[in-house]
């Protein structure tokens, strides 16, 4: 989806996550979903295919490392939501105006909340792996 | 309406007493779950009171503007940071409990296989496995590790007063430890709907003094004492009972149904549902599906009179 109100320098492709685009809304939950899937694959392959017994002591650090990377990416998205969309965590004044600016602020606000939710969801995947450490 | 409410309350409260009461823990593992429950309940009560208090205050107080910064800070800390920290803390606490109760160690190992709808119980001893069914005896104060699996469908092993529960999954082995802290006969049950007689799939978990437990296990390991030419055992063989049931020390070695070597030493018949009495035993043989629907064991309505009496006497002698 191309940005609408942005002046794109000649020769530069339009940015996917920028004012006017809603891709930022699906980015954070997609990172959570990717982390969940990768963690599942790592654990499943380790436990079922590599024949390493019933302990996840080693691959759990892979899951934790992936989690740290994903949370870092989500923090980056949150920064974009604030800088490019003008998003804030708490909207004090209602967004009722029908304008590009108001829509961007709304998208930025929702993206920020989704970033928090996705980061917590990633934590909830990493914590059981770290504490239990068993297949 | 009031009477109906009182009846419903009494019915619910009745579930809070007796040998299935997980709120009066008789084991270390149940105690850890009970403590977690009371902490969560108290925390929930505090949060509920604060929220209702704030709502009441907001409703009654004179409306006045708040500073945006303060409002934003209140929402972020009270609505995001605090809930995340509390829920993460509870998650870690719950996972630590789970790790403790499933860790692979114990002074005694008991394998339990969930069948439709009864429990195959095998004690691993240095002298070899000791097989029994539908009754689990445990030594007081010692951690017993249960290795759980299932024969055909998913069951769940639960002794509310002692600890659990844990799924029993065909083709997989799950573990659960129980450390009883009180003597007694505690109720166990299947906590995962597993078919027609699910609600009748129960067992007794009998906690004994360690010395008495060792003597019981030695007795349980012995073969049955069957007299030469026993009329009841002859009926048992003629009717083909040995094709499904094992009686150690005899030619009956059927692996399908419960091991009957020391059947009469158990308190209950039919997987924890009927008292072990001659009358119930006779009914169990002739009206099997009236007593427990859907089970694999065929009924023997034609077995009557002297032959039935002899068979019941024989089975009731297997102590």
C-alpha cells in the first residue's frame, strides 16, 4: 500500500511502514506469530527428531535469543509508530476528525498497543521454555 | 427461590469437604496449588475492591478536570505495567510449581496406565514390577513419582487432596509426583472426559505408615494362594476369565483386564465405585453392564447358583 501524503524523493521506493500505510498494524502480531512458530519448530525438532532426550536446556537459549531479537524488532516498530505516525499510548482527546493526520494518529495508537501486546505474548512463550526446560 | 438458593449453596459447599477436597491439602503438591489459589483469590479480591471503590468514587465525586500527564501515567502504570508484572509473576510461580511436581525423581516409582475405565497400577521395585489395579497405596512423607500413560484415549490422573492433575496420553509418558502428608484414604478420579463410564473411573489413594506400606508391598508381590482343586477357580477357568485377567501363581495370565491376584484386599470393586462385598461381586459378574455401562467385560447372566457362589467365594478369598 503506497503512502499517500508523503513526498517520495525521486528514485526512492515508497516505505512500507510510513504515514498512510496500515502495514504497521500487522507487523508486531506477525513477529509474535513468527516467534511462536519458530520456537515450536526448534522444540519439536530438538525433542522429536534429534533424539536428544527430554531436556530443552540447550535449545531454550535459542528460544530466548529469538525472543530478545523479536522484542527488539517490536521496540523498533513502536519507535516508528511514535515518530512516523504520531502515535501515543493514551489518547486524551478523542480522534473524531476525518483527516489523514487523525487516521495516522489512530493507526499509531493502535500499533503501539499491539506492540505491547505482542511483546508480552513473546514473553509468555519464552518464560515457560526457560522455567520448565523439558520437552 | 430462597430455598433453592440455599440448596444450591449447600450442594456446592458439600464439594468442599471430604476425601476429594483440594482445599484441605493432604499432600505437599496439593498444598502448593492451594497456596497459589489463596494468593490469587486474595489478590483478585483486592483488585476487585480497588476497581469498585474507584468506580464508586468516580460516580459520587464532583467532576473536575485531571492533568493529562497524571491521567496518562495512571493508565500506563495501572493498566499496562502492573497487570503485566502481576501476570508474569503468577506465570513464573505456577511454572515453578509445575516443574517441581513433574520433576523426574522420587523414592518410589509407580506406573499407572489409564484404561477404559479403570487403572492399571505397576509398582517398580528392585525385585521386579508388582502389578495391581484401581487402588494406589502410598507411604506417608515419601515422594512417589508416577509415570502415567493411557491405553486408548486421553485420561487425566487426579487425587485432589494429594495433588495433580496430569493428563495420561496414549503413546506418551507424563510424570507427576505426590508426597502425602496425612494418613487416610483419599479419592482419585479421571479428570478428562474419556467416554461412557468416565464418571465411574475412580480409585482409592491409601496413605500408609512407611513400615506398613513396605509390608503391604511385599504381600502384594506374592502370588495368589489357590488351593488345589478349588471349585471357584475351576469355574474361573471354565468361563475363560483367565483370558482377560491375571492371577499370579496360576495359569490365568490375561493382560486385558485388571490383575486379580489380590483382588479382595482392595476396598472397592469396579474401579473405586462399589464396596468389595460378595453381593456386589455376584452382581458385577451377572449384571456387569447394569453396574458399569459400556465396559469391555461381558456379563455372565447364565452363571447362577452353586457355580456363581463358588466363583464369588474364590474371588473374595484373593487377599
